[in-house]
C-alpha cells in the first residue's frame, strides 16, 4: 500500500464521551482539521452536513464531497452499506488522490482501516468482505479498554481478542484507541491527539506499547 | 426448518465458570445427557475424546462419531474451519437424521444455531457465511450479561446489540444464555437447565422475557 502525501484523516475512538454530547470531546480537533479545506461538515460547528443516504447517487456524492465523515453505528452494517452503494473504492480514491479529508468515529474509524477484523460490534449482517477502505495499512480497535479486575465475567479481554487476531501471521498491527483518543494523519505523518493513551499491538509475542497524546506514530503508515 | 424427533442438543453458555474448572459447572448435565447413547466423550468424565483435527478425514470422523462436542474459541475461526472441512452439513445430518447427540459450549453453541449473527467474538477471520449448522431455528447469545450501571464505557449493552440485530425484520429470536445457563433439546422438547435464567429477545419492540431453569421453551423450536 502506498501512502499518498495528500491523505488527511481524523480517526476518533468514540462518538460520545460519558457525560458529554455527540462529538463534543473532539470538536476542537475537528474544527482544526477542517478549517483549511472544508466548507461543509457539521452544523453544530458552523458547517453543513449532507447525508449520503439522502443522495440519489452516492458515488457522485462521494466524488463531490469536500470532506467525508462516517460516524458510529454497527460496523458490519456500515461496511455492507458502503459495499452495496459501491463507494468503498470511491472514498479511497477521493482521500488518497484528491486529498479530501476523511473523519471517522467508532465504526467510521474501523471501516477506514485495512479491515474490520478488530471491531467490537456484533456481526448482525454479513458484508461481502471484511476489507475496509484501506486508508491506513493497520487495524484500529476503537473503545479500547483494559479488563476490569473485579469482573467475574469469563469473556476474553480486549487484549486477548487482539492476540487471537495476531495468531494469523499476516495480521497487521492493531492500534487500540481508548475513548477520548484520536488518530490524526496528514500525508505521511500520523499523530495521536485527544486526551488518552493509545495502545499498540504489533504482533503476537511482542509486548504492546503505550503511546501518549502527541506521539508521532508515522511508522505505522508503512507497516 | 423441520425439527427431528431424534435431535439431541446440549448448548451451554460458557465453558468455564469463575473459580471453576473446564466444563465443571455443567458436568452433571453432560453426564446425564451422554449416559444413554455415547461411549466416547470426555476423559475427565470417564469418556474418550477424539479431536477432529487429528483425523485424516473430518467428514468421516463426523459420520462415525457417537457424540459431537464443540467447545469455545473464536466463533468466526470455528465456523470457517467447519466450512473449510466441509462438515457443516454433515453435522446437521448426523444430529437431525441419526440422532447423534451434539454438545456445544460458548462458540460451540453459537455455531449450532441458525447463524453466528449474535456472537460476542471479534471477527478475526472471514467465514464464507454467517449461517450456522442450523440445529435450532433461532440465535443464541452466549455469556449474556446485563449492563454494569456503574460503567462509564460508552459501548452498547448486549441488549442494545441484540436490538440492532432485530432491526432486520427477518431476524429470528435471540436466546440470551447467561453464564451457567444450559439449553437442552430432546427432539421437539427444549428445556432450560443450569443455574441461571435465560433472557429471550423475540423481536424489536417486544419486551424480552426471563425464563428460569426448568422452563419449557419448546415453542422456540418452531419459530
Ligand atoms: Ca473529488
Ligand atoms: Ca452416523
């Protein structure tokens, strides 16, 4: 995968923080991200937002978008819709060739990556592939969380699930974005923003690494 | 889907209970379930267990099995393996036509149902379908759990996820098996065993219903 010098991404772990409004926790990041290029985006931040479902021709809508935002929801349903509407490749082209800024939160961050293999969502519908838009060559685990030591629940921890994924030798690194965590990509530069650490799982048997807000993790664009 | 009069299933929510050994919490149920038909099953209960992965011909292994047990693991990987080994239909035939008893726990319970749409697992690999073996015409949500009122985590509750699934009008009922919960099917009779309630989600907009151990839920075999 080649990384376009123009590519611009803002990938947000979660749409809502406990006690806060929709995208409130990251509105400064969004304003800064969009200020240079986009006129239309979010009403609440002084931008207009057009829903792609309201468009007669979603492919044209993507082609003409000045910015693309995909929010939360069920990752499987979302990805299936993107395939059904034939806009996976179109979004890829717009972002990597035309420099159209892409913002995603939660499921919208998952579908932006190489694949949805590390979503936390329930597989309520069968998409034609788990391959994502491919804007970054690694996986994101949104809402990343550590196990609750007091829990008697026998389900796997998030880290154990990611390790299961890494039992496949060709599985790429997984960036665990805790709630409040934002990945910001400008061309070949990737930076962590937000208020919380991200945890990077590179491969099985390698200790995961914590990255604080402000960290440069551009090396992940070339894995 | 027709329900065979000979079909015998024991579908267990979880392989391990907090503080207990593997399948310890349900060993009495397993002994009772297997006592009439199976010679081979679990070493620890006085039975032999042959791993299907050790067999040269998995289809023949299924054909010759006196009982089938599928335990936990990742549901996506498990279902993909069943398809790769061409044993989905073979298991279906053995159980519904030959009366071979089927036991599943966790992922092994999920794959036994109509589909894996309500697994809690991470989609670490892409199976050729989400359709399960189809031994019951509804879905199971294993490790079913209520939301922790004290949590600040913004992820959906299990009930919200199941409701998302039920936004698809053709989605069948979902039986939430809490840890310690067991579904026992003998032909056209389905009974809850174990120590905890199950919670049944029939469809969107209909209040879920609690069923105590001992409840007859045979109506679910004809949904
Ligand atoms: Ca364009
Ligand atoms: Ca047979």
